[in-house]
C-alpha cells in the first residue's frame, strides 16, 4: 500500500514534468539586441537618456503578452508589448521612434530575426506632456538594433 502511494506520486510528477517541458523549450528562443539612442526617448513610461541599451524579448508562442527587458545607461526596465503583429518587416531589426510635439516616443520594435513587429502605446503621463507641448506635425525616425547584442 505504501509503495502504491509512492508510485502514484512519482507518476503524477512525471506527468507534470512531461507537460511542462515543451513550454520550457519554447521559452528558450529569444531575441536579443542592442541599440544607441541619440536623444532622450520615452519607451512606455520610462525615459531613456541618450546612450547604449540592450533589449531581450522571449519568443514563447503560447504567450499573448511579451515582456521586453531593457537595460543600459542606469536604466533597468520591463516593458509590456502586446502580441506580435503580422506586419511584414524587413530582415533588419529596428526601433521606430515617433517625435510628437518635440517628445520622442518608441512606438514599434521590428524584430528582423523572427519577422515580427511589436507596437507600444504612449503612456498617459507622456500623452499629457505631449498635449502641453507646442503642436507640431509628428515625425518618425528609425534606430537600428544589432541582433545578438552583447553588453
């Protein structure tokens, strides 16, 4: 009787490990890159100073929300991105930055390695700052992201 209980526990653990292994293997695939900013730029609510940054995004296909890990220039932040858009991107990774009334904001990350694009909203605080600024037509620029970036 004692061995039957032990055997049941072992089988349950093996069952759980068997179902969690594919998910863990899917999470191993990541996008890693680095980029340099020339001006102060908001990415979500985080203000990034000019300088060198590294980004890492997990590519787990079962997750609907992606977590972007960002670090550099005294900043370590986690930024949420929605699911990747089916938008066709080039083979080159880049940030698309929009300048709205003199305020630079990251709006898209094009992941050339996995062929996906992520959209980032403008945070409420940044929207309020933009509304207070003098109205000008929005402009866009791109910042290349070197894939496989090191520190």
